[in-house]
C-alpha cells in the first residue's frame, strides 16, 4: 500500500503540482495522465525518493519502489545477461531467468546491449523491473519505442506483477489494456505564481 | 526579537539599508585616517625604511582574506542547518570580496618582498598559503556561477566551503612543513617580544578597523543586490507561469 | 557492492573504457620533462620525485570527469540511488574502481619511469610506497569533485579547478616522502602525515560526496 497525502512538488525550483492525494493498494495499478510538463516525471522521481517533496507525505514507498525512467541505465559494452545480472545482484533479488522469459530476451541474451535496437533496449530496461524484487513499480512512459507485441508483453508482465500482490504507478498516454484506476493530474496543477517561502517573502 | 528575523529578506533589506550609510562613512573615515596617519605621520623603520608602510594595506587585507572565508564558512553552516536563504546569499556575496582581499594581500606582499627579501615572489609558507587560499576562492566562485538552480548552488557551494576549510587548514600545515619561511612571526599578538612598536601599532589598528567596516559594508550591500536579483528572477518566473 | 566493482572494472577494460589512458599520459608527461629542463642527470635525479608525483596526480585528474558522468547520462546513477546500496558505499566503490583502473597502474609504473629520470637508488622504494599510500586519497577526493560537478555541462574544467587545491596536502606530503627517500633522509614524519590524510579522507569524504550527489540528483 502506497499512500500520498497533500503532496506538493517542484521542478527546478518552480512548483508544478500541489495538494495531490491518492493511494495505491497492493495488487492495484494506477495510470497517471496529464499534458506534457504537468509533473508526471517529477512525481515519480519524488515517490522513488530521488527528490524531496515541498510539502506533504508519502507513505509506504521507502525501499519498496523500483523506478524506470526514460534512460534505462544500460551499458552498451555489457551483454544483455550481464546488464540484468548486475541489477539483480545490486538489488539482491535472485535470478534473471523469469525476466528474460517475460520479455522474450533469451535469443538476445549473449548480445552486447549496444547492438540492440531501441525497442529491444527498452525491453531490457523493463525486464530490469522484474529482477529488482521491489513491490511497487514507478514507470515513466514505459511503452516508448515498443511495438504492439512488446506492449502486450509489458501489459502481461504488469498483470503478473499485480497478480503476485505488487502494485504499479504508470505514466503513459496509451491504453495498456490493464485493469487500473486512472488519475488525471491536471486539476492538481500548482497555482501560477505560487512560490517557496523565500521568494514569497517579497510578494 | 531574535537574530533569525533577519533571515527574512524584506526585514534584512530594510535593516541593511538603514545601517549601510553608517558603515560606508565609518569605513571611509577609518581608512582615510589610518592610511594618512600611517603613510605620512609615522617614522621610517630603522631597518626597513619607508617600505614598512605597506604594512597598513598588507596586514589588514590579509586578515580580511581569512576572515571572509571564516564568515562564508559560518554562513554556509547556517544555510545547511537552518536553510535561511539570506545566509546562503551572504556567503555568495562575501566570496568576491574575499578574492579581492587575497589579491591585495598577495600583491602588496610581492611589492614589500621585493626590497626586503630581494625577490617579488618567494615560496614562503604564508605567501604560498595565501596563493592556495586564492585557488579555493576561485573554485568556490566558479561553482556558484556554474549552477543555475539557486538552491542546488547554495547546497553544493556550502559543502564545498566546509570541505575546503578542512583542506585549507591541512594545506597550511603541509606548507609550513614543506618550507620554513622568511616571514616574521606574529606581528600583533600582545605578549610577543617581536611585537611592533606603538608608533606603528595604533595607525595599523585604525586601518584594520577600516578594512573590517569596509568588508561589512560591501557584504551587506552585495547581499542586498543578490536578494534583489533573486526577486527579479522570481517575479519573471511568476510572470512566465501566469502567461 | 562487489557487483558494482566488478561491473565498473569490466566496463573499464572493454572497448572504449579508457583503461590505460592515464598510464599513457603519465608516461608522456615524464618523457616530456627532460625535453623541457635539459638532460643533465644530476638535475633530473634531483627533481625526479616531484615530477613523478605531479605527473601521477595529473594522470589521476584526467579520468575523473568520466567517473560519474557516464552513469549520469545513461540513467544508471538514478537507478543506483534508488537501490538498497547506501550512496556513501556506492561512491566508495566508485573511488576504489577508479583507483584500481588509474591509481594502481601509476604506482606500478612509477619506478620504471624513475629510471628515465635517473632517480637515486633508495628513492624507488619510497616513491612506490608514497604513491601507494597517496593515490587512494587522490581517487576519493576526485570522486567528491566528480559528485559536485556531475550534472553540469562543461563540468570537466570546473572539476579540475575544484579538485586541484584539495590535492595540495596529499601532493606535498607524498612528494616529500619520495624526495627524502631519494636523498636518504628520514621519511617517518611526512609518511605518517600522508597515511593520516589518506585514512581521514577515505573514512570521511564519502559522506560529503554522497551529500552533494543527493543534491545533484534531485
């Protein structure tokens, strides 16, 4: 269970979202929607613990979130297996066989990651979520550069993850065909001109 | 009424504007009186001749070069612990003043060293330490300039100032160990035999007071400028967000 | 942690990893010095310890801007920061791998280059010892600089400006050990100071590095 209450967050010192509250129970997924620049990435980074919120509280996220960003953290000179094994060992969560199978990476296992196509790299990046063993997936536009089959693989992997009692926060524009709540972030856009205490002291 | 009230930028600006004229005037008075007294109304030293008079610029600027860094260190600590923006901006404002003080100390040292030691530059421990301090200042200022987000810049420069202080002290000891110097010992401590005589001492004190007051005035003034710059930036951001 | 170390070493050794670049730089600097100051053996043997120390220091500096920048660009740094590994430990491992890739080869190569500069007999031992003690400190201090400048465009030059003043104490005591060793003097005091600086830096500086990296990631 992840719960967020009365959260305000800022990007580059400028507030983007405020007064945001929601919760995601185990075995549930939440789809985040909203126009570009609304703060989806900032929200996911805040939940992953990479940046502190301006205000509000996040509960149940500590050491439980696996974060997937636009950049996959893939080293081109390492093979697919080596990339995955590295992250599995860092998170101390066991084998990579399930992850390789889920995204059909077995035929590519020995190839250097630098020789993969954009979509194949993305699949490798998503497979990384499986080897973290973390219950909450926070994913930022996970389907970029994936074809239809790969999107289906991804949806299947998320469904399986939910089936194991995990949960997921996904910022995406497309319909994944997953049974999930949808949260539109537009109403929580920070009021124009809201400032932090220092700049506010001039107003 | 607590000191922390001045962490509010409005309050800080209002108060600093009220006290600034006093600091400007008294700094100017002390410097004029001290320097004129020192340059024209003290006897020549029996060994060093009239060259000794550069002491009235050299010693105060050298003291302020170090004091400015100490002030930046304190301001950085206040920012890291209590997150008062004015404190971070004061540290930022003090750095270029410290750079100039260090430069004055180095240049007057060279000018004084030429007739006394027969060389413009010697790798004397104190001169070398000031050169290293100068490099620390440059790095600190460059880091402030390089980072766009003001809070990030304040955090990073504060940590750099802390770490830099430790290494500056280490360097001081290392340099002492590396080369025993030409410099005379403490000039101003109260119990030393080699203390300079009262004739030179009193105008020097006035000059030091002048440099301290000038430093305070400059830092207050520059902090005000930094606050106004932040304000303009904030207002611009607000305009853009509203548009 | 072992996983991270093994990965960094593997990355360094594979194509484009830059393994050996620092060593080649060290070699070139050492070879250039006699061209600059002349071939007089007495002069060269007098300045050899200092030249070798400065050369090793510059070679260490050379690879620092890649230390965290590559992981920053491909997003690994974000992912590592969310991993169960403490950031302090992560940065210590990064410094260790930098030392193994850059510092250790310098330590091993320095005596060979000492021959080129006519280093006196007893100097070889103390040069190697001082570099072995000092280069880990250079790597850890460099990691701090890399963490400070990781998000910046054109961070490389700034990194040098920030790190070089921090290298002063290590350089002074390290070169002093090598110099005294070469002249057959007692090396105990500078050796202890050098060891003290290295120990202090390795124990404490990763906390500062982690603090600034956290700021840079947010």
